[in-house]
């Protein structure tokens, strides 16, 4: 491994954990997987099929090698294959958050239940929050100083997510 890998922030980790607990997805796509920590969380929560994507996969391969049901793919997280997943989590670097938001229409075709997106440190995310809050099927929370967006498909999922995220600051 030739570079230092930053893990996920506590904000997206806690939001993802709560969403996993409430929606109980059977499959998850972990975009910008980095260390693989969010895939490992999904594995612990009994998600049956997990795919982890990053342009650098050395760390994920090392950290997830014992987890048979996790598929690791080296590639661009913004170029999706045709498969659908119950849940997508996207934890991009700050400089690629806008691109993820621009591609939301494509992402929406790929998740069945929900998508969790790291939107950056809350104090720097006001423009992204403004853009995303126009989406009627989106909840944004502040968690551990981060802004995290959760997109949902069905009303039942929205209610479950809101309940799961109780005690967090809704934006
Ligand atoms: C904030 S870190 C993700 C942390 C990760 N969630 C974890 O659990 O360790 C952002 C990651 O995005 C990756 N990355 C940056 N641009 C990418 C792209 N276009 N496609 C896939 N991965 C990308 C970086 O290599 C880095 O690992």
C-alpha cells in the first residue's frame, strides 16, 4: 500500500449504522470505500451482498480479505454498473461531493430502499444542503459535525429512517 487511507467519519458511520438497523438491506454498494470500514459495518449487520468500489483498493482488500461475501472493485465510483442494491452509501472526498450530487438521477436508478451520502463538514456544506433539500425524498442530518443526506424511495422507508435518526439534528 503506497498511500495513507482515511477511514469514514463518525457522522456517516453512525447514520449508516442506524439506517442498516432499520431498513435491514440485503445488498449494499459502498462507493468510495477507502479502508472498507463501512462495508465491514454492513457485513456485521448481516447484509448478504456487498460491493465496495474505490480507485485505490489495496486497503479494502487487506481489511476485508476474510469477508467472503464482499466484492471489491477497483474503479471510478461515478461509473455505475447495471446492478441494483437495496442501499447505497457514498463517502466521497470533499472535492467530489458536487459531482455525486450532479449524478443523483443515475444513483436513484440503482437503489431500492435508500442512499446515504456524506455531504462534508456541516459548516462548509450550506450550498450542497440548499441544493439537496429541494429533493422531496431526502432527509439531511447533522451528525458529529458532518452533514449527511439520506435519500429514500417509499414513504414507509422515510418514516423508518426518521425514527432511526431520532435525537439527531434534522436540517
Ligand atoms: C473519505 S475517503 C472514504 C472513506 C471510506 N468510507 C472508509 O471507510 O475508509 C474517500 C475515498 O474516495 C476514493 N476516491 C476518490 N475519488 C474516487 C472516484 N472517482 N472513484 C472511486 N473512489 C474514489 C479515495 O481513494 C478515498 O479512498
